C-alpha cells in the first residue's frame, strides 16, 4: 500500500489552486485550455473582420435607401451586435481552462452586464433622431448573423484536444 492510496479519489494535490479560484491568465491551463484560448481569440478576430465588411455593405445600402440616418442606424446596430457577442468570447478566452463553475460564472456574469448595457444604450437612443430605427434593427440582425457565423467557423475548425496529455 503506497502513500497515494490514502488520498481519496479526486482530492486536490497541494499544488492545485483552491476550488473556485479564477485563473489570472498566468497559470498553466493545459494543452486544451491554451488551444481554446487561441481559438476564441481567432474567433473574435474573424468576427471583427466579418462584421466590419458587413457593416460597410449594410451602411452603404441603408445610406442609399434612407440617407445619413440609415448609415448611422446600421453602424450603431453593428456596434451593438459585435460588442455584445465579442465580449463573451473575450471573457471565455481569459478564463478558458479554469474551473468550469468559475468559467460559467464569468461568462454568465458578462452576459448579464451586457444585457444591462445594451438596454441602457437602446433606452438612451430611443428618442434621438440621428439614426433610422429600421436600419438599426437591420444592423443588429446582420451584425449578429455575421459575428455568429464567423465565430462558428473559427471554433469548429479549431484543433482543441479532448484529453489533456500534460500529466496534471
């Protein structure tokens, strides 16, 4: 019987961080965590590119149809859509590889903050007339679709291992 036989299965080793401790980004996160971080960062870069291209096209069309208020509506819509979706990916990249409960808390907490911020932004611009509300709506929808598709493509093509071979 060895000394390891006395330790219950699943007990933390003395070098493990305390349960629920958030990773600061400096600790090793394993091969899978590093791959997930890289994939999420790539997803944000691709989403920014896709959203920028779609924003320019939508703003031009809205500008031709409605004028300057259409351009502003489309651009504000894209900013709201990209900001809403990119923050989740960036927060996920920051805490990837950590305790799943902590990761979920950070992602859900960021989502709650984003909902409040988007609600405040929409409440603040509701009575302003510098933008076209239809163009804003189209900008949000097209921005969400472009961002989600780019993130989907980046994450489904990522090579994230299922098993951590680092021996931890």
